[in-house]
C-alpha cells in the first residue's frame, strides 16, 4: 500500500491554462490532469498539447501527477497515451475500465508508469477484483457521476443507491493493496455537504477525495488526515502495548478499550500517515 498521501486529488481540465498554472501553488496531494470529460471534443487535441507543455515546464513539486486519457473507443485515447510516453508523470488514468484486459492494452503502450483505473461502470464494479489484481494497477478512482448515470440512480446525501458499487471497489482495492479515491462532490460551493461526504468516504476506508475546485482542498485535506486526538491515541496505544508486552501480556487497555497487536498495526499506520503528510508539506 502507498504511504504517499492522497487526501485531495484535484481534477484540472487539460484545456485550462490558468488552472494548470494555479495548480503549481495549490495544496493538493495529487492532480488529475484531465483530457477526458472536462475537455470538449473540439478542444481535445489542443488540450493534449497544452498539457504536455505545462508538464514539460514542471513546477508541480511533490504532488502526484496523474494524466486522465480518453478511452480507447474514442479517436483520441491512443494518441493521448503516445503523447505522454517518457513524460514526467506518476500515472496514467484510464476512464470507464470494465476489465483487466483493457489495462493490458494500455500497459503495452506505455512502460514505466503506474496505471490507475476510473471505476464508474456496472461491469467495472463486477470485475473490480480482477482489475485491482492487474500487476501495473496502483489506484482506483471512483467515478460516481458516470456510475449514477449508468445505474440510473438518484443523487442522495447518504449515497445509499451506489453503496454496493463503492463497497465492491473498496474490497477489491484493499484485497490487492491499491489506493482508492472517492468520487467528486459536484456542488462545489456547498462546504457542509462536501465535509459530510468526505467524512463518510474516510470512514468507509477511502484514501482521499477527488475534487473539482480549489475551494474544496482544505476540507478534504482535513477530513482525510489523522486528527490530533487520533495521533495522541495511537501513540498511547503503542506505548501501552509495548509496556504490556514487556510484562509478558498480549493485551493492553487504553481508555477502557483493549489494545492488541492488530490495533497497534492500525496505530502505526496512523502515525506513518501523519508523518507522510508532514513531509509532503515540506
Ligand atoms: C467547476 C468549474 C467549472 C468552476 O470554474 P470557475 O467558475 O472558473 O471557478 P472560479 O472562478 O471559482 O475559479 C477560481 C480560481 O480557481 C481556478 N480554478 C478553478 N477550478 C480549478 C481547478 N479544478 N484546478 C485548478 N484551478 C482551478 C480558476 O482558474 C480561478 O483562478 P484565478 O484566475 O487565479 O482566480 C471549474 O472549477 C472546473 O472546471 N473544475 C474542473 C471540472 C472537472 O475537471 N471536471 C471533470 C472531472 S469530474 C469527473 O469527470 C468525475 C468522474 O469521471 C465521474 O464520472 O464522476
Ligand atoms: Mg466519469
């Protein structure tokens, strides 16, 4: 599993030069440079060239750089991949992945970068386990807009209609040790709604949230970072368990709750995440 933080993963349309420039100073853990749905068909080829130029210029620091290409069933998909062979990017994100075979096709065209998959179709949900098991696959991004469209579900604050799909992808991601990022929150001026959805995704086990506007960054960064109380508890659990172990015991008690080796593993994960976030901030 990656120790790199992915609390906030910001989409930026490859066609928007101003936003591409602005992203160099934003507090996103990762950026998805989008050539797919955020770019109009007439602007696709120019967006690809603009994005290539901006990535060549650099300046995105230690944010993960992920390029979302168009699907291979479009006129642009394979040329998108060709344009970024050898570029300074961390991953290529394929939209609407239905099967591991589609990742084989992508893998054959671009060496040396991680592959990520948009999980946003009914077939993708059903095949999540084989997709997560692909040897080059390192991350899932939930495409909850496309999923809602395909399932003909309504948007609800509790996201009940799409929970089945989200959970299938979570199980597959965790089983194969790949990162999983939650879908976007479309109402980008509704901070309370975004906070609630970030906390829901975090509690389910998502590693972070995809975002569409810079104003959403702080909310996601806070929700997906360990809180001071969580860090304090993790430190006390580790210390209490070490003390118990030294006395020949396998169980400690902290705040009236048992602490066993498995809780210590979780506690160490929390501290490692907090450390990675501190390092990311530089
Ligand atoms: C949603 C927007 C269209 C709003 O744009 P706009 O009205 O221009 O916003 P602001 O005027 O408030 O912008 C303020 C400044 O912030 C910069 N900006 C805006 N958005 C971004 C961004 N995403 N990244 C970086 N910088 C951004 C503006 O340039 C302004 O800067 P300045 O000039 O210095 O003041 C717009 O935010 C937008 O286009 N967002 C991205 C939309 C997108 O990427 N959609 C596709 C992904 S969603 C999806 O497809 C998920 C999935 O596939 C699914 O199925 O669910
Ligand atoms: Mg989509």
